[in-house]
C-alpha cells in the first residue's frame, strides 16, 4: 500500500512542470486540473476515493487517477486505476453542464481470510452526468454509469480445483456505478 502512495505522490509531483508550461503553449480552450472523485460500484460494494489529474480540451475532459478504498473491512485491501472521458455536447463554460461519460477501471482486491484470495477486475461503462460550476475553475459533479466487467480469482485454497479458479474474460457481468466529484481547472 505504501508503494502505491509513493507512486501517486511521485506521479503528481512529476506533472507540475507540465502543468505550468501547458498554460503557455495551449490554445485558450485547453486547461489542466485536479479532480477528486468518490465512487460506488455495485460489484466492489464499497466507496472509493479517486484523486487524479484532468485535462480539458474543447468539449472533452480526460481524467486519470488512482483509487483508494478506505471503508473496507480490516481483512481487505482494494486499489484501482481509473480513467474517465467526459464529453460536454454544449461545452463546459456554463454554470450548469450536462455530459456523457465513458469510464474504465482496473481494480485489485485482496481478501485476507483463512485462505487468502486476490481478485482482479476490469470495468468498462458509459453513462450520463451533470456538473455545476461553483466559481472560476471549481466545479462539482455527479454521474451514473452502466457497464460490464470481467474478473479473475487467484486463491491459496488447496481445494481450488473444485472451487474453481477464474481467469479474466472467462465470463462477464453487468454493474452499476455512481460517482460524485469536485475539481479545479487552472
């Protein structure tokens, strides 16, 4: 877990030079920013916090972040990598903006039970959301996604041949995800 935190801090620190120079060379409609998403996924069944970087260009916004799940029980660890693409049909310059979203996530979940098991999930979803500009550069938003997922399961259980170890793409499921976010654009 500490490795992931250190990686995220190094990643954000390495982006700072690009953020300051991007304002000088980008056209007037482009901007960088930071976003904090909170998400609830019906398959993972816990609330996650996803801090990340965002880039806004014309009517599109791209977000990339690392998710942490502080509200899981003691015998679990959940970490994710998330990507969101938001398309604003009317632009994002108004006080109230609607958008379409496509999101993808990789989630790694470790369950430390009597026989520990590791689950890896891949999620792909699409949905609809709204965003409210609070004041210059700061926005508050929410969205809902419906999508599909696949997962793998690796366990230390000696009866895994009978219980079934699962690989990615063996089967697919449906999930529903809700997100709320706050962000700032430079």
